[in-house]
């Protein structure tokens, strides 16, 4: 495997360029991507135009389509907003905190037909600029902004891109496939897409 | 550093004095013109221990942010800001004694006191006639006052992260309420009157002490988001149904009502007439029964949008009064036709 020099991305645009290069190859070095994303120091002036908050729930705002190799998006979490427990449809998922903090709770996949509370594996609070990684073999997770005073903003990279995932009921392990939609794309609000969203949060 | 006028961002009626380590607000160096034209004043992230009365010199102010200071009081002077629409005062040391008496006269539309030390919602706050958005998250509130119903313009009420143990039914009297956040509290039950909140679009109840929900919640037609995680919701069918056998009075009352036996005021003492008026109809539509005091609390598992099993509480006239669709009333895999909600009614159930 080639050793790539860890170049520090100075700006968000820089980071996107570097990611495009890294994802030219079909082989993903998870650590490399995590380090590159972590090395970018969040600068709100660079991402503010994508950070559209909604009063009622968290929003997904597409930033870059990575030449079809990945989706890069910014998620905005108002006070108390959280996601359902979900999987990542066989893709890599990287999540970087750009502002505020997010709580990530990991769960085991529910076993077969068993109908009981899902098993929690671990929980952590992610700090600004930190990058978390997950894929289906690691498990499932729920992400929440538990602050009652501050919003949170996170940068997500999914490779390969996907637009459906499964959501899980914590009390029973029941699962349900849902379609995911974008609140905005490239800084422009995309309302018609959102009204048919079935995402279960 | 007290270099204020120079540090402020210029233009558009915005004065940005945030993050300047200010412990006082000296406005002498600010021109009268500037004072008159300022619409938005940012004083967040400073070291103000109290809101200086000099703020009232910005007499056309519409937006004031005093978050993240050390404020333990808000001065009387603020009530002179006759155009103030938005006040953000997060992360300070304010409590219900910190507000001036005439605070309720301000034309505020947005008020945010999250991250303070309120143990009660002060009466001045529920007097604000134009208030659309009220946030008192992350405080020490033990209850919600019934006077909350006076906020007739309220659309958003954020009370997450407090010590609230009950929701007063008066919350249901807020006709425009569309976002109600009560997560991270100590709430044990939801009053069925909330079904009157026809505008409610999002209800956040996660991390409370709920074991069931009232069946009336199904009538919230515009509800799109409902979060219930972190509640001890009953999962398995409650097999032990406690039932107090009915009294003779109740049995007689039931017979009269269910067989439509006629009675006239001259036949019965007034206390019995009143009692007969209290009959409740058994919610099971296939049962013509009635009950007075003696009923069975029954937790029904309703298939919510075809995805989840939500325990809903309702009353039956007797343990024999079973759900019409099930052959085995003790199964929790049933889904009642009478209770199933069309999928488009509730698009996002924030359980998980």
C-alpha cells in the first residue's frame, strides 16, 4: 500500500481536493482519511453557507459528490436534535465535528428474531474537530446533540454514496428501510425532495 | 480592552461587541446617530455581571444578545427598549428574581433563557403578548405554570433539560404551538388534552419517565415528529390487569344506562341523578357497555405507522371486554383496525 504524506488541508476546499485524490483509488485507507479530515481546522466562514438549521429536526446539506466515489455533506443539529439508530448500507462513514459536540451511542446489530432492548456497546461525546468512523461491521449508532443551548454542525463523508439505510427501534430491534434526503445541495435549499422524506429519526 | 467603537463591525445597524472581555458597556464614545441606528446589538461572550442600563440608549434596538456573560440580573432599563423583538440571554446566572417588574411589557417575539438557573417560569415571561418562541432549556424548572396559556401567539416552546414532572393541560390552549420540546425531564404522563394542539408538528418527549401514552395522541393530525426514546415504555403486554370489582351502585347504574331504562328527576334523589350523568362509554366500539368508577386500565399496543408498537392507555368496562380483532387478547403482536393510523399521518417517529 502506498504511503501518502499527510498534507494538512488549510481550507475546506483544500480538504475536498485532497479527498478527491485519495478516493481516485478503489482501496480506502480508513486511517488516512480520518487523519486528513481531523487535520482540517474548522473555519465557520468556509462552511457557513451550507449550515442551514431547521427548527424541527437535523438537516443534511450536500457539499460535494466526490466524482461518484463519495458524498460529503454537512449536518446541522439544533438543540436536542438526534437521529434514530441506523446502519450505513455497507459504506464507510466518517463524521467530523465542525462546531459544538455530538453524542454517539454504538449498538450491536439485533440478533435474528429476538425481540428485546437492543444492546448498547458504548457511548462517547465527540469534541470539535474530532473525526469518528463507523461501518456496518463495527455496528450501528445513534447520533444526538444533547445540548439545550447550542447547535452542532458536523461534516460527513460516506463512501460509496448511499441514499437508503435501515433505522431500528431501540426497544424491540424492529428495523425499517428509509430513504434519506437532502435539505440543501451545494448551498441551495432543495425543498421538494424533503417533503417526501420517510427518514425515521 | 475597552476599544469599543473601533472594534465594532460597521454597517447595517449591527453593532458587534461580542468576545471583547467587556465588564462594562461604555457608550460615551458611540455617536448619537449610531445609537439611534443600531438595530442589532451583540454583547455575548463578555464579562458583564449585570446588564448595564446604558443599553437603553439604543432606543431603536430590535435584537439583543447577552449570552455567555455572568449576568445575574437584567436591569430595569431594558424595559425602555420599546422595539425589542428578540432577547437571547443563554448561559448566564439568571433566575426568576432577575427580571425587572415591567419585563412583561416588552414587545418580545423571541426569548431565550436556556442555560440559566430558573426554578420557575417567571410571571413576567407569561405576560408577553407577542411571544412566538420561548426557550428555557437546561435550567431547573420543576413545573410549567398554568398561566402559560396566556402566551396565545406561542409557536415554539423549548423546555428540555429541566426537572419538570408534569405537563399542565393548559399547554393545550396554545392554538399556534407547532414545536413542543419536553425531552430530558421527569414527566410521567402526557395529558390527553394535548390532542387539541392542532398545529403541533413536532413533539419531543425523549428521556422522561413515560410508561405509556394516552390514546388521544393519535388525533394529532399534523404531528410529523415524535421522539420517545429513553422512556420506560411498556413493551410486553401487561398481563396483570388490576380490577376493583364494581360496587352495587355501579352495577345498578350500568344496568340502567346500558338497557336505557327510563328515569325522571322526580324519581331519584339529585345525587343519584348526578351519578348517572357520569357514565362513561366503554371505548371498545363493539361493546355497548358503560362504566362509572370501576374500569380496567388497559395498555393497548398500537401499530404506529406500521412500524412500532406504542403502548397506549385506555379504559375498558371490564376485563372481559376485549379488543374486537384479536382472538388472543394477551398477544402483543396484534394491530387493531380501530387504532391503526394511516402512514401519512405520522411520517417520522423519533423512537429508535
